[in-house]
């Protein structure tokens, strides 16, 4: 690791640290002094110009007092949450490189030079530990070790075409420049997922380092069901194609087919009631399909506006054609057309006549137009509010490689 040592030593005389190791802290009085001492030992032995940033998240024990007495860079984040603590810590950190660790003495800090080697010598941009590469996961809670972590890692890999083996490992390193590129915003435990997802979306170089997890000192802050659901919800929100788009288009297609068949009399069932019921099914599928596709568009726009999504040519072209005014015009036109059909049908009924050849499918079709039209108007307003920040930004925030 000659190049790394030379790079590190060249910075030792600088007032600005080369490395900031950031630890979130919430009532870790037992493990915190051990972690700080171990980090200082590594820095001194490896001659690394580094600082320790302890981001206190509202501790009520002696954690703050311990951090102050041991001369680390202490910052305070009153807003609770794993992600919030890291956001504050990274904001206040001074180093050109950032390594995130936990303050529970579970990570081997002797691997910090290995992280720097990957970042500096091998030019990797996002380095993450993995407890599953060489069997270092023995001290993870049983359900998390066997089901939770592997399942969430597999889902994320499937949704985002990644190859992580341990997406929830909290031992990670990157440069300040990389952090500003993939900068996450999640306040809770899904912060780790967002880092991993954004690293992939930014198309940066990623590497994993095998680590062995030690037994935790103190009480765990994880909540299995709550944090697991939040993680799954997060991935669904930022990968809407699998959840919304395919089911939505399928339902919309079935609804459209049902309306076409009943309006044109393609399927001659010989029973007006059956034909009417089929038309009602067309309304149900059409409205559900439009609603689910709208949710997909909302999720994609939200992802895009928050920089989670890479440059999306479909959205760029879509918003080039379909703006707020176009959505409102289309929505109002469909709604009015539906009410016109209803009006003609009612007028014919009042005069004891039949409208549209007595085809009962026209009323459900009119109802579909009215509901879809109204949904289009409101969706256009909502999407316009989400996408307005992107309309004044460059076409790409994340560079292509």
C-alpha cells in the first residue's frame, strides 16, 4: 500500500485532515470510548491525518461528555434518525475522504487503511464492507442474518441491477466529491440503501471489502419490522417499474379492450345485461389502470426531482410534450365528453327514446371518461408541482461515464 501511505503522509502536515471517520451516536457510553481509542491507535500507527466526527443524536447518557473529554470533533443533530445523524456528521466533517462507522465496537478499524487503498490507490469511488463475503456475519441477529439482510439485498439487486452482497453494512468509504454527487436525504435506516442505490445510478465504481462483525456493545437501535418495512417501501418508491408500470398497463389494456368490444359490438353476447356488466368491468380496469400508471409517473417524477433517478430520457421527452396545460386540456376534454354522453342518454330517456342504438355500454364508457379526465387534471397539477424544480436544472445532474 505504498501509494496510499505516501498520499496519507503527504497530508499529515496539513491542517485539513485527509480523512474524516464519522460515527452516529445515540447513548453509546459503553462502546464510544473504546471506538475512539481504537481509531486513534490506527491513525497513529498508519500515520493517517484524520479526524473523528461523533454526530450525537440526542444522547441522554454520558456519550457527549465522553466525546468532549476525548477531544474528537463533536456535532449535535437534534433530529432523531440514523440518516439524520450521518447527514449532520458529513456536513461538518473536514476531510477529503469520508468513512462511516458505527459507535458500537462491531467494526474492525484496522481495515481503514484498506478502505483508503481502495479509494486512493485503486481509484474506487464507493467502497463498502460486506459481512457476507467471507462469513463475517455471525454476530448479526438471527432473523436479520438469515432472512432480513439477504432478502433486502436480493430485492435491491433485482430492482436496480446491482451486485451487492451486503447492502445494509454501515462500514463505507467515499471521497467528499463522491458524497456530494450521490448525496442522500433519507432520515432513517434506509440511508444505507439510498447510498447504495445512488452509487449505482451515478454509474460510479463500486467495490466491496470483506469484514467480520464483532459482538455489539450496548443495545441495538434496530427495529426489525419497522425498519424492514421502511427499507422495502423505499425500494418500491424508487423502482416503480416493477410495482406500478406493468400491472397498470395490463389493467389499462384490459379495460380498453372491454370498452372497444362492447361499444363496437365485436362480442355478440346476445344479452344486454351481460354486455353492460362487461362494460362496467371495462370501467373498473380502465380507472384502476390509469390510477396505477399515474402512481408510476408520480414515483418516477419524485425520484427524478430528488436526484435518485439517473437521467431519464422518457421523462425528459414526456415533459417536453406533456406539460401542465396539456394535461388540464386533456382532462377537461375527457370529462366534458363523458358528461355529454350522459346528457344525451338522459335526454333520450326522458323523451322515451334510446340513444346510441340502445347500447348500454355507452354509460359505463362515459363514466370512465369522467373519472379518468378528473384524475388526469389532478395528476397534472401534482406532477407539475414535483417536476418544477427540474425544469430549471441542467438535463443531467449525474454524469454519464
